[in-house]
């Protein structure tokens, strides 16, 4: 497939790309219990597609803006979060200050071009044959990976851009470290293309990758499910008929598995033999921890993180959660199931530094020069430092 991509990237005509993009507005439902994309087998995907088809008419996606009419505070916060900006059109209008610098791309012979606000790749700045880059994956907190949409496939560019790096550097896209330096990138299968997009978008059209801009990024319906029935019920004054699940009424396991759809479930991590990366796959790490196992199913991702906001960088709010159990033998701040459970305070430091000791940041991506560090969510006493 890479040879096809290479031909397209160097000498493709824009019409060849446009011809493969259908305009199908029939948005396929993304079920709340969907496994992480990389763990889906072709057989499982066929079954999933069948389930989607059977439920699609019961409720459809409406976009986060519809939620903002009533849920103003949560919508305003979430719409400005990095989750909401994890997939955007590859244009200066949408990327703003995160837009990459045009010109020769370090380590490659290819150049990044910008024509009428749209970015693409060519063999030189004067080359008339430009392969458009259609979407930018990633919020920009760390890196952004660019892709071209080729019909029902996405081609992942060989280099990823890190806009907040002091030098605004390019690094080899994870998974392409062994590719030749001038290889333009990797063309994914149609199935893998959809899988990748579904962790960065609310929904994908049933028969194409011509994405509706309303559904780019992780939005309200990524977690709460398609909202048309809920909106209709509320407008009709019948809230009991809305069919919208209350996520916070679920057990911690249910919430964690929902987050794990994209942040890594135990099944997915073990299938890929990535158990050592409990920092990159946060849900897996948390549920592997004794803190979770001993919590009587109360410790979830949202115990520490507000899902409508960016994760904070300060340790104090997170340590307050730790200390609600570990500061004293009995604490009134504990979840009800743990009120009378004897939990030992930390013998080293019972007041602070919980995160730096028990959840240290580690290199996130194997076999890569990318310097990104992530906090290890496998909470434990670490003896190998």
C-alpha cells in the first residue's frame, strides 16, 4: 500500500482524491461499548456494523452544539478542551497558531505547501502536483499527525509536528520509525482508517470518510451517545422518554470501560502486548492498581478528572483524592463503601507527593525519539527507580 501512497503523494492530481470521497450523510452510530479501534478484528467489525445499522434510526447524532442549549456550562467548558480539538481540518483557519511552518520538512526531501489556506505536500515549492493533507489528528498539547483522505482510506504522513516544542520540531510519526527517511508515510486499510478516526471523532459516515465537521473531535455524544431522541424528548417536555444514560450512575468499572474505548482497556492492551505502557493506556493502568481493586468499584477516571475539562497539571487536586483514603485510618471524605475500611496512611509521606512517588511520568512511546512523558496510572509502590 505504501507504494500507492508514494505515487499519490508525489504526483497525485486533486481530482483523483475527490473522486474517492462519497457524500453520504448517513452517520453510523458509535456505540458506547465499542472496543478500542486497534483491537477490532474484521469479524468483530462486521458484527459491530450490523448493530449500528439496527440502532441508527432509534437515535441519531446531532452535534454538541445542540447540547449547549441546555447544558451551557459543560458545553462551554468541553468545547474548549483538548478532547474537542483532537481532530480538525488541515487548514490555517482551523489550526491557527498551531499551523506548521511551510517549506522543506526536516529529514525529508518533501516540502509542506500552503495554498489558499490549505496545506499539502509536494516534491518542491514550485511543484504543481500537491497531495492535500486533509486532517490534523491531535490537540497540539504534544504532537499533531497529518493525514490525507484517499477515498475510504487515510494516509498517515511520515512526520508529525510538535507545535508547543520550543523549536516547533518534527518527529517521525510513531509506528513509522523503520520506514525510509523519504517515505511519505503509511496508507491504512479502510477498516483501520475508520478505527483511527473513531477515537478522534463522534461519528463517521456509514460508507465514506467524508466527515461532517460537526462531529470532528471528541464531543458530548462520544460519551453520552447519539442525542436526537434526548433533544426531542426534552423539547416535548418528556424527560423520562429521552433514553439518555446517566454516566455517573454507572459503576466505576462501567465508567472506566467507557473511557477505555479510546484510552485502553485491559483486553486491548494485552492483545497488543503493551502491558508495560500503563502510562500511555491510562484506563488499563488504573484498573490494574490495588487502589482500584480495593475501592469496591468506586475509583474511576472521573474520580480525579473532570471529563468536561482538560486534565490539570498540578498535583495537589489529585493528591487530595489520594489523601481522602490514605491521610488517616478513617476519613469522612471517603466514598460511602469505604467509610469503615481501615486503610493505612503512607509511611513515607502521609501528606503530599503521592503522584510523584506512586504515579511517576515515563516515556510514552516505544522506539521513538519523541520526548513525550505521561503519568503512570498503574498506582503502586515503585521499587525499580
